[in-house]
C-alpha cells in the first residue's frame, strides 16, 4: 500500500508517517508539507492507494485541495486527518468526496480502523457514540455524529437496522456504491450504461430506502450502518457488472 500524507506541521507529519508505517512492511508512506508538493508528487507518480490530507495547509485551503484531488484522481480515496472535529467540517469533507474523516486526537487504533475501512471500500466517519471504548474522548458530546446527522438535516437513518434490510435491487446497490464515491448522476449513468433520468430514479429510490434526503446524509447513514453491521464496498459496482 502506498500512502501520500499531506500535512504542513513537521512534527505531526513525522509522527503520522511513523504511525502509518507501523501497519507493516507492505506500507510505503510519502510525506509532503504543502499543497504544491502534494500536486507535484501526484503529477510525477499517481500510483498511490490513499491520500491523508490535513485541512489546514499554509499554501492552500484543504477543502479546495480535496475537491481538486477528487476531480483529478477520482479513483484515489482521500481521508481527511484534521485537528478540527467540528460537525460542519465532517459534513463538508464527506460532501466534497472524502472517504473518511479522522480527528487528530484519535488513537492509533482508530486511525488504523479508519484506514482499513476505507481501503476495504468503505467510508469512515467518527463513531456515533464517542468514548473511551472507541479510543478517544471529548469534554462534551456536542460534536459527536448525532450532531453531524442532525446538522446534515436530521434524517431518521440511525433507526435503520442494516443495509441488507433495505431491499435495494442489484442496480440500486450499484448506484449507491457510485454515489458514495461522490460521482454525479452523469458519471454514474456513463459507468452503468444507463440514462441520466434512470439514474435519478435509482438515486431517489436509494435515498427513500435509507430514509434520508441528500447524498451527504446517505454517506453518513451507510457509514454508520457499515460500522455496526459490517462493511459495504463503495467499489462493488466495478465488479458487479
């Protein structure tokens, strides 16, 4: 596994490199300290399996860089690793295509769990109930995923028991997988050989099944279901056709 780590704090960059390298000898970590260096690294060699991106960079806005990378390298998953744990930043990161969000205060085990989930095709967001058993604590609970879901629009997805119980058709499952990758309807239609109108109908059906009203809510819903009931691969559409 080849990982690009983007963080402009030298001590944090070094620490994260050491931690990620601890996953095993099969892991190669390339650390860079700026958006410019990240762009140059990917332009020279785009054969990375994962990008870990800090939101606070000296030469660029992390959200802008996230959007840029998702557009230029759509098959390359990006996980935000940020000092922020604000619900609004979690929502915005997922909405702009991040496959995960890990607060820097998280434990090594939590980071490993997030990376494993993303590399398995899932999406990682902070657990719904954050406490010592999940590897890190907060002085108040206002920033846990209950708040994230409410700010996303207060859907009822937390009451859904599992993805398997939703009754999605195989094609709806394919559409959901591509939707979770951040693909717009036109790209989903092209990937699956469907009309845009048909994709819109499938997306609407998926959102209804999840009990949500937006793509961001769908990502959060599926992430929570996956953490509770087992992973859902966002890449399954590439193998199910």
